[in-house]
C-alpha cells in the first residue's frame, strides 16, 4: 500500500540587529545549517550540499529507521536562504529504502521595518512510501495521521532549533565581526604617537 504524508511549518522570529545586520549573516548558509543541525549528524559534501542524518525515527512502534538527506542550501538576494532536498536514503530497513521518497523545501528571509528585523520562513516536507505487508490491514487514514504527525514533529524540532540556535549563533558571529572590524581599523589607522 502506497501512502503519502505531508507537513508544513512557518516561522517568524523578531531579531534586534547587532552592528552587523542579520542579512549579512544569512549570506553564509553553512552557518544556518550548523545552527539547525547536530554537527555530529551533518557533513558538508560541497559548497552548497550537505548530508544530514536525521534522528532515528520510530514509526508506529514497529519500524525504526534513519533517513539520510542530501540538502542543497543557498543564499538568494537580500539575505534569503533556501534549502531543498536533492536525495534521500533510509538506513535500517532496506525494503523501505527502495520504496521511499522525501521532498523538503524551505525558505528563510529577513523583513525590515522601523529598525527591526523579522525573519520569516516556511518549510514543506512530503514523504511517500510503499508500506510493507505487515501494515496492509491497518486503515490508511490511521497510517496517514500517524505519518503526518511524525513529519510535523520533525519540522517542529527544526523550528525550535532555528528559533534558539540561530539567534545565539548570529549574536556570536556579529560580535566576532565587530571585533575583526575594530582590529582592522586599528591596524589601518596611522600611528599618532609621533
């Protein structure tokens, strides 16, 4: 039996800009990936491709598996960041790996108004899978509810990490940028002691 699951999540985060605005931070997608993913579960494959091992998933207390997603992450104009799944494989259940598809799309962009910046974003996750015979007699509606709930929890975890980790990482980065700019100005200014 083939079933598909869907979930969407939106995010809105108010940010007080540091000396270096957040749109400059967002032009470095790797920082965003590091902010939302466990560094032990993520590795950079190329400039804009990342392999992300999702946390192991327990579906209906019967199947335990771990999706590994290849994500493309890139910057757009005005600090927008986009992500899109390129491929996915499943560790743990070979049957599902051959009959599984995952599509993830997301965007995060800054909106500025009255000196304040708000990050707004949307992510959509869709999974399709041909279920094993053991689940054939489970009502499809029950499977879809369980699957949709599972996907919603995955996106909620990412959203929670984004709302906490991203802000902390931005502040750390902005502080380092300010220090570098101060050092650079100090090294370029003429010595006035003579």
